[in-house]
C-alpha cells in the first residue's frame, strides 16, 4: 500500500522511532502529522543515540523527503536548534530537499510556554503533567483562530499585524498573574530571522503530499504520543492537545481520508509518563526493576516512566480506534527474568462488574483482572527468528495476539535498528 501509518497504541513511548526508522528505508516520504516538541523519538544506529523532537524519523535515510505536516505545532526556535544539533553530529539536512514544513503549521511562541507553565501551577488538583512547552496553548490559539502560522514568517506585514493582535490579548493575562509580558519588537525580529532560516523549507505540504499519492509514491506517516493520549479518544483530561490517533491524519496532513495501512506499536509491557489512570501500574521494587531494565526515562523530559503489565483491554480499544491491522511489539528482551508475567485480560469495576471493554470515562475505577503467563529467561538481543526465541517467550507473544485479535508481525529485541524479528 502506498500510504502507511505507524502509531502508538497506549500512552506513547512504545519505541515508534526505531520502527519508523526501520521502515523509512522503504519509503519516499516520512510525514509527521500531529503533536509538538513534547514528543521525542529515539533512534539508535551503530551504537549512536539520536533523539528527534520535531524532525521526522526518516531524516537518516538518503533520498527520503521528511515532512512536518500542518497538524504539528512548531516552536521555530527549537526547530532551528534541533537542525543545528543534527548538523553538529554530522547529519546535514537540506531544507527544501530533505525536509519540508507545512506553511499551515501553527507556531509555539514564548508566551505559550509561559501560559502553559502558569496554568499547570495554578491547578489546585488534577495536575495533568504537561511538559510546559506550550503545546496546549498553541493548539488553543489555533482553535480560537488567533494563532500565528509558519507561512506568516514569510510575510512581514502579516506577521506584524497578527503578532500585535495576539500580544494585545495575551500580555494582559500574563501580567494579571504576575508573569512577564512578551516584548513585541524583540519577538518580531526573532521570528523574521528564523523565517529567513527556515524559509526554503516552508511549502504547501498538503499539495506536495497529494501529488505524491497521485504519483504512487510511498508515504510513511509518523504518529506522536499514542492513542490513549488522543485529545478525543484518550484518557481525558490526562491527554495531549492533538489528535494523536490515526484519525488526525487527514486534518494534520491535507491528505484525503482514504484507506491507510496502520501498524500499531506496543511495548511488551505498559508505560505512561505524566498523570492519569493506569490500571496495571506497578509500585515499589518490582516497578523500579522493570523501569531500570527497560531504561524507562522520557526521551524529551528525562522523567521516570510509570511501568506496568501489558493491558489487553486497553490495547483492543486502541486497535479499534486506530484501525491497526498488525502489531509491532517492542522491548520483549526487557522481560527476560521476570516470572510470572501477568497479562491484564479484563477489569473489575467498583460495583463488582467484570468487563472486557475499555471504560474511558471510569478508568480510575477499574482494577485489572490478570491471566498469569510463565516468564522466560535468556538473552534475546541476538535472536532474529521467532522460532529461535525461548518457547515461553513465544507463548507470551501468542497469548497477547489471541487476546487482542491481531498478529504481531515485528518484534524488537533491543534498541539497535537490526535488533528485530520479522515474522
């Protein structure tokens, strides 16, 4: 199929970056369609670790065009820093050739970051765990039709008028809470400078992608976060501010909502960063052991990830929402030595009812019902064939396949690009 999508099925951090990097070798375009620099994709090639925040994961493949779609909110200053950081490490990315940005991308400005941090600090309870990078306020301005877009950076008069109007609205809010207002002239000049730096890459990306589809080019769509962090279909309000599920593809790229092959990525266990319900979460020494074994610390924030057992109820729900037809399982090697391996197969609610359906509104009242699967041992990092896995590791994979109703077609057994089993 000419258009495919890689999406995370739970709360993000499933190792999508490695899978996108792996599949990008067979693509003509790699396209990010949502989120901002609150997401981080980690690639490890040749022992080198590279974290990408806004630049799509096909950037390491010659001849692949990387596109930042209009559904992404872009901090232009961070974007320039990210490009310069890649250049210092020997990864030259040419704007207009290797990398395109949609002129319709909304901008994250310093005022959005201040508002984001201010809002989180004022929450008396129910903190969401935002990264404070301005993602939510930028999306709010998009919905309010007051935001600035990348295309404005190429039109100085338009930029000046829209920035003036935005600051007239936001600075009184900041000052009312004792925060520093944003100075107009300095920000305008910085934006014009960054517009010159990025200008050759700012295009009508939707038109480029539609032409690519018409020509039969291969497009790989890159999801950020995961289905359970989707603003509509996730564990609201503990979600991100964008449509992280594949439902956001059409709005976030300008591609028609046509048939897309979706590959869902899950870890062999579950993790979550930030606040919100997490039924299978572990605590104490066992949680710490799993966190250390999986190196579960956020690639963007460095925050320790919450860890728990695999949740087939949540995974089935995410498969239904995303339309994933096959799965990738990452970090199977991490579970070596854990015995037994509980797998959540249902929830018991506070009223005693046992359900296999995902109770999005009442997840905080769900207690997991587990099926115990025997654990396995041994170093899996050198295994390249499913048949060469320990029998109990194979049984763990097939148990999850049976419970979620999808085949696991790729298994990751280490951070390297080559540490995969293709079935």
